[in-house]
């Protein structure tokens, strides 16, 4: 749903994408899971159905829709327009985003390279990512420090032999397990004596560089999310050439803020699609099952669940669309409050919707025969990933105080002129 009229092109993309997700991606989910296999095979296998769907998405013009229109490499959409389409992809979160080359962490990494990369970096890494030939990971979070405060990151990036040596231990590095993961966009410190937010830098580390070790996959409430996974990774004196530095020394915060703003909104967009599918499943379930002599849908508490879910979902969607619109109009840096509000509210709302849907399915809701349990696990994680709720809420409050103080000062200044 959009609150403004979409262009004919976007309306057509919406129609084609909806058909692709409903009739090709969702029906392929069972085949995809089964093709992954078991044990170590899960980290070596790219299910053939995924490559088939990628080819189909390209054929339908659904490829690389995420990159905003200011980038020549993109599809020419605004963030608002992409929000409408990204929600549809979220309905099949394990297949549709990757099939359209619009899945995290690749989207954020591609935007980093498109926005800040040199010509050489774009040719070497961005082009194959855009073509879907390789995949990538973003290496920031560390087990030894509270990484929600990125100034704590202690991986070292030190000058060495005309390049840099990278040393540190990272974890929860999404995408690191994928057999096609070819590159890590890596954050570390180049100068511990510089100002607090100028100590960090970003370098591109090839996944096959000597000293890079994927130690183990980590599970999310028991789910391994193979084949991309979330892994612990060690960088042991990994040497990279100087041209792998992104933007410049000490500019890591600038780069990650440019990456995380749109990325957080992308997560929220996809989450709405998951919630929409959950509501559909809930409504279908309560009309097909009976308890105590009547359809489950006829019980008052169930009607309340459905009503709350619809109201919550529509409210959350407005926050996401507002944030996307603000990014389009004033840039991510000036839409921090809107982005943060969406990032806090959407996972919380979607978790509540999923919980109601699970409740209506009973034992089936926590098993593998519906997507609800897996949706719930991913959504609970999103309250931590890309910054925990508490950090975003803190930022919202600080921005609100600043806004109110500015309004008060303006009123007093106007009054003094009377």
C-alpha cells in the first residue's frame, strides 16, 4: 500500500514482483530447504532453484531494485518506491530478496562501494556483486566488546609494506558462510590516538586472503540460516593493498552511517512483508479450525488479535514510508529520527503479530511446517541487529530534546522582537 500515487513503471514492477514472489518464490521454499541438505553440506550448497529464480528475476526486470536513483548502477527508483517493492520481497524472506539481488548484507555493501568506492574498487568488487556473481559480508561486530557502541571496535588496521595488516576477531558476520562470499567490508582502528570518531577505517578484505578464517557458524534460536549464515571470523595479520582502503583513514564512521541508514529501513521493509504473510496465515487458520462448537474466528479474543494485527501493521508501515520519503527528500543523515523510530517500532510490532499468529496455530506454529517460527527468530534478532532498540531510542530522545529546545528558542527570539 502506498499513500501517494506510484508511477506507471513502479505499478508495473509491483504487479510483476507480486506475481513472481507469490507464484514462484514462495512455492520454491520447500525445495530450497531440502536442497541444502544436512551437516557440512549446508555450507557448500547453493540450491539450484535459487540460480533458476535469479535468472527469472533478471528476465522480469526485477534485478538490483534497491540501489537509489542517484547511482547510475541502480534501477532508478526512489527509496519510497523501493519500500513498496521490498515489502513484497519480504513475504518470501529466504528466497525473494536474494533472487532479485536485493538481500542483506550485499545491498549495504554494494551501496558503500557505489557511494565511496574508487573506480578500481567498483570494477573489482561492485560489478561482480551487481551481477550476482559473488556475495559479501560486513565485518564489524566483535565478541570482546559491546559493539552497539562502534567506538569500542578494537580490530586493528595497521600500515604495513605499502598496504595494511588487519588483525582481530569478529562474530555474527552475516553472509560469511556462503560458498560465494568473496569479500569482507571490514571495520577496524587505524589510529587509536585520533579523535573518538576518527580512529576507525573501512577496508575491503578478500575472503580468500591468507589469515582469514571462518571459525564457526552461529545459530539464531537454533536456526543456522545456511548457506549464508552468521559466523565467527578471525583476521590474523591479513595483508591487503593500500587501494583496498575505502574513502580514507579515519573515515569509517562516515562510511558505516552512509551504509546503515538505508540498510535499517530495508530490514523494516522486508519485515512488513513477513507480517503481512503472518496475518494472512492467521486469518486462514482461524476460519478453518473449530473449538468449543464454533470456528476459532468466532471467539472474541481472536477477532481482537486480528484487528490489533491489522492496526499495528498499518501504523508501522506509515513509519517506514515516512522514513523512506525523508531519506529521498533530505538524505539519511537528516532523517535519523525517522529511521530510528522505524527501526524500533517495526520489529516490536511484527513480533507481536507473529506471536498472535503462532498462538492461533498452536503446536504447529512453533514447528517447521509454517514459516512463523523462523520469521519470529529473525525478527527477535532484528531488535539487536543494526543497533539495539535502546541505542535507537536514546538517539530518538536526544533528537527530540534538541528539536523542542530549538522550537522554544525560536519562540523566545520571535517574542523578544515584539
